[in-house]
C-alpha cells in the first residue's frame, strides 16, 4: 500500500477530527502533522501503555468486568441488554480506573454516565457540523456543544489531577505520573480526553464481535469450548491470556470486518505517483477506506466478506502481506492504546463466555450501523443467560496483591558488598525450562567462594527492574523455539521495551544454552539479551558464551567460558581466589551415625506428586525397551496434547552402591552438610547419604574438563600422566565413552578424593522432560508417557555393569501406586494441534518420538467418536526396526484409529524393509509416498516432526527434495521450506 508509506504520506487531520480539536485540542488523534504537543503526548503515554504497565493493570480490569457480570446476573435471562452501551461503560470505567485512579461506577446506575452522554452528543454534533457549509457554522448555536465540552473537561481534569489512589495497599498508576515537570506545565490541558476518546471506540469493537459470534454458531461454540478448556471454571488469570488463540483469532477477524474507525486520511509530503502512473500533487489529501483494505479478495480470498476466525490461525495472520490488517491505524500515528484494548477485550470475552450463554433478543436482527466519528451496531440487543455450575466470580484481594504495577527495568542502587563478609556479590540469573541453565547458574554460585566472591542465584524474571550497576550480573539462559524460558519471559519483555540508556554502567555477561537442531532460533534469546543490554548502556564483561546441547562439548564450552569469567571478575574487582576455601573443604561433612530415616525435599517449586497407574512394555525382549506409563496427575494440574511431563528422577541404585563402595560407607550412613557457598544439597540437618547420592546429584554425567583438572591436581605422579592423556583426547576418551567422575574413581581408586570434593564436583540433579502421549479429551487428570529405556553396554566398565539412563530407568522401575514428583510444562506454541480441528496434519516420527503424535491422534479420535464430522485428515509416518518387535501400539490404539478412519499410517522398518515398501527410514517413505505428502501440503496441512537429530535432518532433506522437484531449484526449495517452518512446520528434537 503505497499511500501507507510514511516517507511519502503523513496523517492529515480534517473533517470530524478537525471539529474535535475544539474538545481535545492538539492531542494524539487531532494533532496536525509536526505539532510539538503530539510528541509530548506520545512520550507521556508510550510508557503508560507499555506491555509491562498493561500487564500490571490486569487486576483493575478484572475489577470492572466483574461489575458488568454481576449486573447482567441481576438482570436475569429475559432482560434485553444493549451491548454497545454496556461495553462502552466497561471501556470508560476501565480506562478511568487503570490510568487515572478514578472510579466512575457506571454499572451501579441504570442511567448512562454523564461523560459518555456528553461524548456521544459531542461526536454527533461534530459529525453534523462537518456537513454544514463553512459560512453557516458561525451562526449555529454552540450552547450544548460548549456545555458538553465543559462537562467532559471537568470530569477528566478531576481524574487526571488525582496523582495517586491506593486501593487495599496497591499503588495506582496515573497518567500524570509519567509526565515530566516541563510537560505538566507546558499547557495545563488534561490529556486524559485523548485516552477517553479512543476508549469510546472499544464498545463498538466488542459489540461487533458479539454480533458476529451470535451469527456464527460454530465460531461461538469454539470460543466457549476454548474458554472452558483453559479456565476450567476459575476466573481468568494473567497466565491464561496467551492460551486463548481462538479468541485472539476472533478479535482479529472482528476488527478486520468492523474497524471502528473505517476511514482515515493522509497527505502527500511531496509530488508523487501511485503505481507509477497516478500523479498526486504535494499536499493532496487521500482517503483510505480500511474496510476495502480488509476485504481485499486478493489477500483474504473470495470469502473475504464472511466472518471466519480460522483465517487468522496457525500462522496465517503472521503470513499476511504488510499493511493488510490495520484496524488500529498506521505507523507513528497508530492507536497507542491497542495493547490496553486487546487485554481488556480478551478478559471481557473470556469472562462473559465463561459465565453466560448469549442469544439475540431478536433472532431476525441483521446488522445496522450507527456512525458518529466511529461506528457501532445500532438497535442491537442480546439476552445473557447465566450458565450452570460456574463458580462465583470473586475478585478478591489476593488477585490484586499478586499484580502490583511493574516498575520500568532499570538499575538498582544496591551495594555490591556482602554485609557479613565484605565480599563482592555476584548476581547469577538464569532462564531455564529443562534445568541446564539453572544447573550452570548453581555451578557459578558454588564456585564464587573459591574465587573470593559471594553469590546469589535467582531467575531472570525476579531480577527484572533490579539489575545492579555495583555488582556483576551473570546471565545464563536458553531459547525454546525462539522464545524465552518460562521464568525469563517478563525480563525479556521488559528489556525489549527499553528505549534509552536505562542500563548505563550495569556490568553483565551472558552464556546461552541452545540446540543447533533448531537452526532458525538457535541462541536467539541469549543473543537478544546481550545485544539489548549493550545497546541500553550496560557494560559487557566478556563475550557471550554459547553451549550446544546437541553437541559433545556442551559442558566444556561452559567450563571454558566460566574460567574466563572468573579471570575477568578477579581482574576487574581486584579479587584473589580465597586461600581459606579449597575444593576439598568447600563442603564440611560430619558423619553422624547410621540410620534409616531420610528427609524428603521437593527441589522443584512447581512439582507435585503423581501416582503411577500402569507401567508395561511395548516391545519384545529382543528389542530396545519401550514402555507405556500412565500417571495420575496431582490435583489442579492440567495439560494439553503435545505438552511435556517433567519428571524429577533418582539415580539408579547400582550407581549409588558404587559410590558407597568406593568410599567404604554403608547404605544407612547419615551425614550433615555445612556449605560455605551456595549449594543445592540439603544443608544444616542430618540427611541420609543414600538420599543425597540418589536424588540430589548427577552421577552419570560425563566428567567435565574442570573435573579433570581437579582430579589431576589431587592425583599422584603415577596417575597424573594417564589423566592428562585422557584430557588431551577429551572428546573420544571421555565424552564418547560416557566416562563420569565415578567411573574415573573406580578406574583409579588411589585418587585421594574425599566425599566432600566428590559431591562438590557433581552437578545438581535436574528434571527430565518427556512428551505426553495422551490427550486430555481421553482423561483430563491422567497422562501417559511413551519412553525409550536407555540400557546400553558400558564403554568403561565390565560387561555386567551397563550404562543406565537415569530418568528412563527410574520410570521403568516404577510400579502402580508409586508416587513420583512431576510437573506439566507447555510445549512450544508451534508444537500444538491447530485450533481448527479440520486442518489436516502430517506426522513424522520414529521410536518413542511417536509420543506426542499419539496424543494428537488420540485427541482427534476422541473428537470423531463424539460425532464431529469436520475432523481433519492425519497422515502418520512412523519408523522402527521390526514390525514384530517394536512397532508401538500397532495391535491396539493405532489399529483401532486406522479402522475409525482417523489416521493413515505409513511405516518404515529399518531391519525388515520388505514389509514397508522397501523403505528403511522415515525419509525414504516420504520420498516413496511423495504425491500423498504433496497433496497434504497443498491442503495447507500442518507438519510435525519428533525424534532424534538424525530423523529431523533426514525428514528435512526429504521435504526439500520434494519441493525441489516442483520448483526445479534447490535454493528456492530451501527458501520455501524455511517459510514452511515459520508457518506450519513444527519440530521437537531430543538427544
């Protein structure tokens, strides 16, 4: 759209907006191009409507929506409600409370609030005056016009000048708080009218959406189902906002068809030509009809006039051409409060659909438009029927206490000295879902006393707004499909909203954990944090480190970076390594006696105790063991198909016995650990040594180079050379052979390593994530896992001592009735079923990679069994070794779902390929069945891959080959596959 190019056209004010200047002056909507006061207003309101501020307004928004709900409940199901009026009350009360600390209480009166009446009359008069000839206007009475203007200014001035209102101990945000003294004195004009005028439009937005949903029962049902599935009968909470994709699509589609400001004008900056043939003279005004842009068949198809939220789902919205969806305006003059309106509308729709069944008061009603300077439905009435079995809506103090207004991210003035010891404090901050980044953070904290520092460990989110310029801030974080970890999202969001030098002088360093299998998003979040912090004035201590979890040197990369970190910090702060604390005495362990009582400690805050229901083998004895495990979730823990179950395991008993044997200690040994630094071990109380070795440390992880240095330092001369030889060929000698510290102690029993040194060398036990292989439509309180049990010949020990995977063997040994610490973690947004159940899906997997695919298939099987006729096709490509040995679920679930017509299965048997059309691997079967794959591609199917890196790369190459055959160019095929990855191709690659 050439006329939306701000280098060639700028917004112009005319017509009704020109008339509106008599009310709001040169405000956000009405300022002429280049007016200085627009920049002032924009500068004031931008931080006021930042994502962090808006997130903090959640409690107040819920406060107001609860008033609407209670009023509708009192009306009863026979009362005809005017939604345009009610939603306008909602918008007005919400903005007054959230931005000016002023309670209007519109819902406590049947009459419309005077401000709303005055604003409506004023807009109508502005529209009428627009049609009057200019010579006539001076002779038209302005008494009512002037009275309305005075009334509105009085109300807004009262709200604006109230600097703060505290409610139950919570500081209330006020727009005037964001104004500098110079800006307060600039004009003395209340700027709240700009905001109020914009919010006057939001009643129209929600009214149109309500109308379209009532006219489209299928869409209505999907909204209600999504709300019921996500909220589960409880009031909406902030964490729900990003879990309502269909409501988001509904809002986008509603604004596409019914932008409440249907036209705006631009002016040519210089002489120009549109499409290189239509001359536009400088200063010419051009009117843009947003409705025409939003209903362009070339963009939205032949059904562009229809309300179809599915066109905004599953990457379709993101794939729209630039400027194809502009309901909030364009460029610098676009609506500044759109995020505010979006959050409020999401809360309102979710709450209303949770609590009411809506019907039209007149079922024959067809849309009529009422136009002032904005548009909204006219003579549109609904009835709200309270739904049964809905918990009372209580907006209690606890919600507000949990939602304090966030402060801008900026340095604190905390001292860097530890009061007790006078040491420099190192702030170690992590963002972690799987535990690797957290483990690295704990290692830095544990090393701090040895290096002459002290340390504190916390999540990145907890540090948002608290980065100290007086202490080094060490950040360890990862990306998950390009997004921050669950405990780093707020930090990254706040960081991204900085615009100046807010972090000037803050010393920092970043180490990023990632997986190169996710090529497009590898290290995205660590890189983003590093770049923004430097841009905003922070001082980088050393170059960002990178660790590739898919590679063999993941831990060594961190060790090398950590060594540089301590060298840098020591030089910067003139701190020498502590002579008082050595590796061997960092932990002071006192053996108290021999007992059997052990303390149980929950080491992950969000875990609960799940109960094992079933656990059985899926494979024959001659195949690598795969198991099906059913677990009853803890109360109030829910999941969706494709999510993960994180499990906190214990080490195999055989590994623990090896440690006890080496140190000549009994299984019943009880110890007390007193740590001089930060540690994840249980300290200050008697604890069973078996419990510590079993559940607090990783015994099987390959020895790091740092571990090797410690062993060499402690070793006698006759052993040093052998250990150095291992280090010189580290990858082949240690990593590939899976040699742990325990293995080295078993090989070299003469090493004088104490128990305290041994425990200090080991990383903390971390949770393991497994894809859930079931759907909540099967059982919302139970999950199933489909796992591969790692039991391999040891490359460093006798044949009767195999290498055992920690978590998989822990799970394999569980019996029905056993309790296990678990938590549900959401899958990346892309790795979830399309909201539109009719969208076809293609699944590529091998072995236990079938797990999330089974959950997807089961969900659609349940939908089909429930009578749905619009369930999309599923094409499953599954690889294993032999159909008689490890073809998972072939005689049970898959066989049943094939008979139901839910799924079409294409197999690849690597050891028996004559039974799979000669195809040994999944990528072979893809090429063999190329036409079927391409047919699904043309049907806009969504593609999923789950398995190891070999499977992922093989599937990727096969898909590129299919695209190359059609395009004739490998380069074009690669680019097309990249586009596919962004829109409808999701991967879950595991080691």
